[in-house]
């Protein structure tokens, strides 16, 4: 069981550490809001979505996706369109007043986080493909330990990411640093969308 837990820790961190669209958005909202409490919708939504994807991965959904390449292509196309919109939205975020940024409402946070988590092809394929394949090597309690560990790493990571964003936001009194963060976030999301477009081209 110890081996399964350690495997889950290293694998989950390996998948979640890169600066993907989901990570950038959680960090961005942590920086834009004046308190972690106001960023809870995005943190919880991202963590719950990852929990869902990890659970689906462990139960073998990767086999289902590989059986229907048309469905996989559709996920990529929808994800590409949404990421372009997401990049445009973040790029144009500006300080609204002396209280800081016109941060997204809870409904928009949840909506964007859902889309970035469940319509992001890279997140889906990485989580379902890699974690699903790794989980298949375990049975019974070891498999459960591996799954729970991956989920716990995900939850801790999103809270930590938002807290780091909030710390940066506190230092940035005039909003200039956060403007640059928004621009960089938008560019990273745009790069991810271009990579997805390349995958779409290869699949057609």
C-alpha cells in the first residue's frame, strides 16, 4: 500500500504541476480576489472536477474514449473554442476601482472552472489516460489508496495555488503586477489552445 500511495503522490504532482490552463485560472482568481473565501468557488470546482476525472480514470473510461475517436475529436474542438474565449477574457481583465480587479462572480468562476476542467482535452487525456493506466496495475486496497492519494494531492494543490495567487495580489497594491499576470495567463492558455489545434489537425 505504501508503494501505491507514493506512486499516487509523485504521479499526481507530475501531472498537476505544469502551468496548464486550469492551474493558471485558479492562480489568477486567487490573485484577483481580496480573500481566499471569495475564490472558493473556483478552488472547489476545480478540485471536484479533478476528483471526478480521477475516479473515471480509475474505473476505465480511457478505454471508452479510445474506442470512439469521433468523441475524442469533438472534445478537442469544443476545448479549443472555449480556451480561445478564456484567453480573450483574461487578457482584457483590468482594475475596476480602488478595491482591485473586477473579479469574476461565483457563477462565472464555477462556469469557467467547469469548462477548463471538463472541456480541456489535455487535462482529460492526461488524467484519464495516465492515471487510468497506472491505476490498472493495482487491485483492492492498493488501488483505493492510489486513487485517494491522487485526489488528495489535487485538492491540496488547488488551495495552495490560490493562496500563492492571493499572496501575490496582496503585494500588488496598484494592480500592475496582476495585469501582467493576466497577460501571461492569457498567453499560456493561448499556447495550450494552439497545441490543441495541432492535435485536431492530426486527427482529421
